């Protein structure tokens, strides 16, 4: 298993300054009660844990190749009494093999920029989502890294890996038969794109 480029889990101190209300972000992006969700590259669960609270009683499959981050996610889920999150140790390149079932919503947060074969990933994602389900991509805006500061420090992936919303949309739509639904502004530095399968 090999990590995608520039996809280390951010420290929660500055991450929580940038995303004070991850649950509200997921609501905006259409995550609903009762649906099944998978998050690819979930890290220690900054989005997967609030997703589990929203999706309950639906399952949230939290996929990452870093076992230490998954152990932390598991510990936090126990501490917060969240019983519907399922940590999965695996490579997102083998999405259909690592997921036990197709999901209603697949979330890729702060990870898409680093995927080596984005078209191949999108094709697997299409197969991993139920017909009528959704793919949600959260990306950093394509701004110079030195201008995306949090706590006085430049943050996020290198400028050259960042993607404009239109570029992400074209990459997804040219790889598989998704239909573009909407773009959601996630200030100050992010956007979300929702695709229907
Ligand atoms: C930038 S972090 C984002 C974490 C979380 N999605 C968030 O937004 O808070 C990217 C995560 O993707 C994981 N990752 C990188 N390459 C991966 C791969 N090939 N398969 C599964 N997870 C991967 C990393 O271990 C890391 O936890």
C-alpha cells in the first residue's frame, strides 16, 4: 500500500480552526440520516465521526491505510459512544475490494489532489456507489499555498497539486458516468462538489 501524495493527516489543533463545524459541512453536502457512507482517506475521523452521527443508524465505512490513525479513530468513536463507524484498513486504490457493500454516499475529503490515477479511482468509486447515490469531493481551492494560512502558517497541499473546481469536475465526469449535481462553497479555502451516480 502506498500513500497518495501530500495526504498526511493535519494536526487537529489547526484543522479544527479551519473546520469548526464538520457536521454542518457534511449536512450542507447532503449527508443524511439512515444512509450508508464511506470516507476514503478518513485519517483519524475528523469527518467520518460526525458523518456517523448524522448517518446513524446507517453505517460509515472509514477507510485509510494508516493503522495508527484508524486506531485513534476507533478510540474516539468509543469515547464518543459512536457505534456505527467501521474502520477499514486498506488502500483506496482497491475501493471495491475493501468495501463490504456499495454505499449511498462516498466522501473524499482533502485527499483527491494527491491521487496518482484519478480517473482509475473515479471508476472504482462509481462501482462502489449505489445507483442513485452520490460522490462528494472536498478539495482545497487552487490558491498559492502561502496565501492559505491558519494560525499564521501556510497550510494545505503544495500549490501545484491543487485543483480548480472545474478541473475536478472534468476529471470526474470524463472518467465515469456521474452527473454533476452542485458546487458548495466551503470558505475560507475549500469547495465541495457533489456528483450523482
Ligand atoms: C489529508 S488526510 C485527510 C483526512 C480526512 N479526510 C480529513 O479531511 O480530515 C488524507 C488521508 O488519506 C490517507 N491516505 C493516503 N493515501 C491513501 C491510500 N492510498 N489509501 C487509503 N488512504 C490513504 C492518509 O493516511 C490520510 O489519513
